[in-house]
C-alpha cells in the first residue's frame, strides 16, 4: 500500500477543492467519517481551504464512529458541524412501524434513511452553493458512472465528487502516509460504515459497499443522499 504514489492525484484533488472554494462559496464537505471523507477533511485542513465540514449523526451510529468524530474534532482546526434527525420524526416512525422496520422492506428502509439522513442533509445544505462528497466509482455498481461534478436538483446546488477516479488502494496509501485517523471498524473488515444495524463487514471479493443494507439488491443500495441520475431526470 505505502508503495503507491498518489502525489499527482493529490495535487489534482487539491486543485479541484481550491476551485470549489473559490467559485462556489459557501461550499461544504458532507463527511460520513469514512476514509474518503477523512482524506478530504485532511486536505481541506492542511491547506486552510474555505470549505466547511459537517456530518450526520443518525442516532444509530456505531460507537467507533462516535470515537472518530471526537478524534476529528481534536485533530483538525476546521470545525465539524453535526446535524441530527428530528426527534418527532423518529418517534413517529417507531410508533407506526417499530424501531427496526427498515429490515422489513426497501420502502421502510428508505423511510428511515429519509428521516435520519435526507432531512438533516437538507438543513446542512441550506444556504450553500455547493457540496462535496467522498464518493468513488469503484465503490459499487450504483456509482460506476459517477462524474466529478453534477447538479443536485433535489437541493438546488452543485455537487462535487473529487475522488471519483481514485481506487481504494490509493485512498489508503494517502491515509497511511499522512497518518489520518480512521474508524477502528475498518480493521475488522468494514469497508463502508453507516448505521450500526445496517452495516456489516465484507468478505473477499465483495464490492466495498456490499456490507451496507446487505439484504437488498445491489442496484438499490443507496440511502437517498446520492440518488442515481437516471432516477432524478
């Protein structure tokens, strides 16, 4: 891993971030605290870029994610804003369907994701001109055509994916070279980490997001934060 040279690609991403900061102020990074988002947070902080960083606390994150949230606050100067779901929405869902109804159907799972992620995201993006994600094409079938820049029609602003062409090996090479803090669950085989009840470790040969909502078909496994473009046309 450490033998991988990502210097040229780092410079490309830095230029992309600098352009976003210059031309789309105010812009924010939506961080899930995954390795890609930690990489981008590190670049933003080390280069003092005018880009905010926020995360969504769904209320059901693994303890390891909360520990990384605290580490991030201690390590970086850039403030980490936290947005949580509305208590009334969670109570209403649980009263109507039960707290774990997301296992029962794709419809219930999307309802839960809307409450815990999509609605808080809209509050986080209010008043912004652009948002940035750590998505990569190699992560899953739903992201294989991911562009560097797209228009987020649902939220009415530009959306950037500056790591779209990075491999997982390149991301980890950066992480290790710069000693960027990461979620301890990665060492236990978790490639992509979301809510605790909806995330598992992956096995060799599975795509990086196979551990997310593993009971659903691969082509449907998005939470609503990143709808496929053909679904929004």
